[in-house]
């Protein structure tokens, strides 16, 4: 399903039940971005105008037949491991991080926060991320900043980098080409720039 912007308004259409909602969307660099509308209205799905999008009610239901399917070697999102290295916790995610698997990432990020040190989120095996996954990363970033520590992203795919850049979130996180690069930078905090504030707050899942 594709959402076509109309002046300053956008309409979300649920791919499951066909329900719609029309509202003012925050102006972003790319007119095809609907992440702010998805977040504000409690919907789930793609951060872009091209779906899938699901209304709050349908977000609680199993995906319908013919809905989102894995692509190639993509698979259900999950956590490969959580490693504690001195004052850094590395959370290694995998697969597609979306509404159905985002809670796993949220739980891992909460555990990393409880450890109290810096955090590296290894995205080298993550293929896709939707508004739910983005929301978890943004909240974890803010909480890390409030604690006076750093949350880094390591080895995000080209798709994830594009999503972050389009939504002006790439400046919020220190981003490194590999896990080792992130760990090396954290060992020398002077090379890290202070992350900037994130403007939009995703709705809680």
C-alpha cells in the first residue's frame, strides 16, 4: 500500500482492514516518509509511504496471509547474543526487526541499560527495520544520553543507513562500519562526538 501526500496532509491505509487516518505530517526531507504519522497515530509498519502499514487494532493481530514475508535470507528478528566487555555491552541483533520481533530488541536494550555502561548495537546481521525497531533505538539512545553514556550503532546495512539519514536520525547515533571500530572508539571517548537530540518521539509499542 502506498500513501500519497496531499499538501501537508497524509493518509495512512491499513493493509489488513482498510481503515484510514488522515493527519498533518511533520515535514521531513523526503515526502515519502510517514514515520512521524505512523508513530503519532499508534500504527505500525514501514517508515516509508510504501507499506505495509497496520492500524492500532490490526497491529495486535497476526500478519494476514499474503502480508509481509521474509526475503531471501531474511528471517525473524532476534538477538544473537549480548556480550559484556568491561564497561561496554554489545547487543547483536539479527533478521528483520519489526512489530512482531521488536520486543526482543527492546528487552535486550533494557538489559544493556541495566548494566550501566556504554552500548553497541551490532546491526551487521539485520536486514530490515521498521518504525517499531526505530522507536526502540531512539528510546535507548535517549536513555543512554540521560545516563551520561553512549549508544553506538555498528555495521548497519545500506537500507538502515538510508532510513536513518532520511529521517535525520543518523546524527543522533555514532555509527561505525564494524563492531570492532565501535569498541575502539568507545575505548577512546574523545573521538566520539556528543549525539544530537532526536526530534520525534515514537509511540510506545
